[in-house]
C-alpha cells in the first residue's frame, strides 16, 4: 500500500481543569464545551489520549496506527532509528485562567525507573498574556534540600522561588528538575517530550468541586529537583520569512518563523516537522494542493514531504528532532 502523504491535522483532546478558562476558544478558536478548559492536546500518543487524524483520506485513524504502518515516511529516517515507532513529542495549548500548581518533572533516568516513561523536558511560547502575568521558574538563588524542606514545611516555599513577568512572544525552556508554575492570565503553546509525569509540590490549597485537594508528590520530587539557579528565558531573533532558532536540545529543536509573504521550504526527510500557528494565518502549497491554516492550528508534516511553500502573514513555531 502506498501511503497518501499530506499535512496532517488532529482532533483536539480537551482537558477540563481547575485552573482552566475559555481562552482556548476566544483566542485560539477551539470548539471547547467547558468554561474550565485548561488544555488542548494537539498531537499526542500518550496512552488513553492518542490523537486521531481530522483531515484527508486518513481521517479518523489514530496517529499511532499510521506510524506503525509507515514509520520512516511519517517519523523520518533519523527519528525512527532513534525512537523506533514511538512518537517522541507531545504538543499542547494551555489556558491558565488561574495559577497552575507548583511542580517539577523527572529526568529520563528517574522517569524510566519509576514510571517506564520518558522524562519531561519542555518549552513554552507565550501566545497571549494579561497585564502582570508571571511565571515561577526555579529558585531565586542556589539552595539545597534542607532549605527547600524548611520553607515547604512552613508554607513559605513561594518566597524562595523566582518569578518572571511575561509578555506575548516570550519563550521559555524548562529543563527537567526545574521547579515551575504557569501563572494566571496567559495562553501558552507547549512542546514537550511524550510524558505525562508531573510531581506536584504546592497547589495553593485549592479544592475541586467535591471539596478534595489534589494529590501532592513531595517525596518523589525530592531527588528530581534541581536546586541550582536556572536561566529559562530564551532570546531569539525575529527575521522575516526564515526560521529563527529558539531552542535546540537533544529532544527537539524549535524555530520561530515570522511569515510575511512567501517562503519556500526544503527538508531532508530525517525528521517529521510540526508547525504551530501562534498568530495570523497562512497557506501551505504542496505540489498543486493548497492547505489553509490560522491561529491555534497544529500541523504534522510527514518526513517524506520535503518541499513545499508558505504564503501569508503569520507567526509560526517549527518543531523537529535534530
């Protein structure tokens, strides 16, 4: 069977969460059904939340099925050699109407030993931010386990964590072990390893609709935390009609494309490409076919598609594996 190759989109998987709101609809035009929608999983192979293709002749099929049939064509030769049939990344949009919990993610070694999972290295791109929006990322200064535990016990942990004001267009790279929290009032595009492992440290004493506190994972987090200061804000250029490097790490490379007109794209076929449209709209021209996208769309370009063109005015994140 010859695979029908074309840009793939997916049905979003919405997550109703305590801290969610309605901006996934008002900012990103997502068809949410709850006023507490915190996440839209755009492309996922997490067990129980596997994305289904939403367009073309493959519509309705799970992405995992298509990868199993055509691994090199979808993933790319280099990615398949490294990961086999596993899709190594997870793509989301988040709406933080309220503060998210303070949390940390384990590295590959801990996640493998405890959960048989990848670790969770991730990055954020701020699509929209209210005035005075902020993130918690790392400690104000290098600390240690005993200092952390003392502040945790006395409910003063927030006093030793670093807060960063944010605005639209900011990008942050969150390495495993970094204590962090997304603050209220922003919409974020998130790129991460395929993992749903989170250790929650503090949840602002919130309760759900049944009056229950969410589970904390204080013991698991102790040897997962990096107690050094971190530098997470990424400076990057914004040259029009070309990729501008934002993050380059062993797990993914992210580039920012300010599209204003036309741009020809040529790829090697070593890796799939994912595009997240974070502003504006654009057309993708492939041979004689035209595909149209706008803010909030996420597109998987199979690795075997190596030549196409963009037309429009948009801000686009381009993600692949080096």
